[in-house]
C-alpha cells in the first residue's frame, strides 16, 4: 500500500475570514450582512460605515487575506505539502457557501479550516462554526456532496504567532523618541466583547471571570512582555486593554478602552506607549481606524508619544505555523502521537470544541465541534 501523504486524511485547507467591502458601494450591503437580523436602519449603517468611507470604502482585510493565501501556498509548495488552499468569508465575497460549493465540485472530502481569529470566544470561534453549519446546510439543501469539515485549534500561543509579535513590538519601541523609549508602557490590545460572552468563552469547565478569552490574551501578553525584557534588558510596564466596542451602553463590555488607557498613562506621567494588537491576525479596519486613527489622535491630543506594532499578517513564520498545525492535526486524525507546539502557561488548545464551549445566546447548529450535526464523532470526543 502506498504511503499516505503527510496531510492525509485532509485534502484541502479553507481560510475562513470575516470579509470586508472593496469599494464605496459595498459598504452598506456589507454592514447589512454583518448585522442581519438585528433590525438596524440603513441610515444608521451609513453612519457606522464612515470608518470605511475614510479609506475609500475599502477594507484592507481582503487584500491581506490574499497575501496570506500566497504565503501559505508558497510555504506549502516549498515543503512538499500538496494541499490546495481555498478562501471563503462570512460577510462578503468570496462567500463561504460559494467556496464550499467549489470545494465539493473539486471532489474534496476532508477539509481543515483556518479561522482568522486566534482566540476562544463566541464571535471568534463558535460563530465561525455556525457559519460553516449554515453553509453546509445550504449545500445539503441543493443535494450536493458534503465535505467533512474540521477546524484547526486555537493558535494564540503557537511560536509562529507569538514571535512575529515580539519582533513587531521591538520594532515599534524603536520608533519612539529615544528619551522616552526605556519608560514606555506596552498596551496589549484586543477586541472588546460583552463581559458575559468573555465569561463563557472556552470549555464550560473554565467559564467565569473572563473565561478563556481573557486568560489566553493575558498569557500572550506575558510572553511578549518577557521576550521584550530579555531582548532589551528593560522591564516595560504593560496592561491588556480593549478596543472596538460596538454594543449598547447599558451592557457591560471588557474594559479599559485603549483611549481611556492612554489618558490614564498620560495622567500618571508615562513618557510613551506602544500599542500591540495581539487580538488581531492582520492590520484590518479595526486596527487601521481604532488604533492608527482614533487612538493615535487621542495620544496626539495628550502629547503622549505612541507607536503601533504590526500584526502577524502574512509573516512567513505564521505561514509555517499553519503548516505545522495542519500536519499536527492530520497526524492526530491518523492516530499518531504528536508533539503539540505551544508557548506559555496554558498549553495547546483542544482540537475539537466540546459541548458548551463559547455558547450562543440562542442555540444554533455549529459544525466542526463535538456538537456538530455534520460530524460523525460521538459527542464529547476530543
């Protein structure tokens, strides 16, 4: 019998992302997709879309996904991994259901999914899995063959994600005025979410007080802060802060906001700050506007020097990390024991989201987990 390829049993990788508008005429329809079912008036969406209009109505996320696709394909080819890479979005073209139709038409039957979100949360994991279930249901309704879809584990603490962020933080520190550099504070930023969603993030046994979402970000922040100390000989004060809040004012969300944190730093006499967007894979709109535009303007008003570290984007080390995760998962599916690469105190995440992981307010089917209606594993398998 011929030897199985290293990626077996998988025959495709799906890059699954949020999506974004690619021109002014796309902005409101895109936001209608994002907010579907919430009853938000079109005029309100036009107001919300002003961030996109500042950038010509174009979100940088799609171009960045194309760069990541190129990096993945290049890395796979250079390492003899003959695995096609597809791309589908939740909220804009190429739409996920269309990509799964293409995958099915190409005869692919076992698909691994890389979501462009590194951490556990409803919006960063479970909602992607719900979108996968919706797309598979659409294919099923059309009588198309359904590929088996799995999802790569959370990669927040993989060296290929952490080490590029360390280098980006060091590069941002070097941009600050020399006199302010040694005393600069590190502000590790991520997307704020409702505290109730944070508290129920990750497996059910870990729910409470920020859940896996906060714990995972804190672990990454500690790793980067320690690596910066080792590289510079300076221990920079740091804090995990939040950005991009979008909910109703009466609902508690994770705090402090980055702009409030910059005001606090200025008030305590901090000489400078570096904003490190550890919660994001690429420099998309929430980084370009909320940090580069809004937070940087706030720092300018305060007279506080700031710099912003780059995200991992299409860094070759991140592409190599994805290859490592693919081969790790493939070997596990074949019943082989593998070394699972992870830094920090939390260790490698689960392969299969368990029942009760990052629950939705209203239960909906979700693929690629222990409770998937499209997965023949018994519930509770890991």
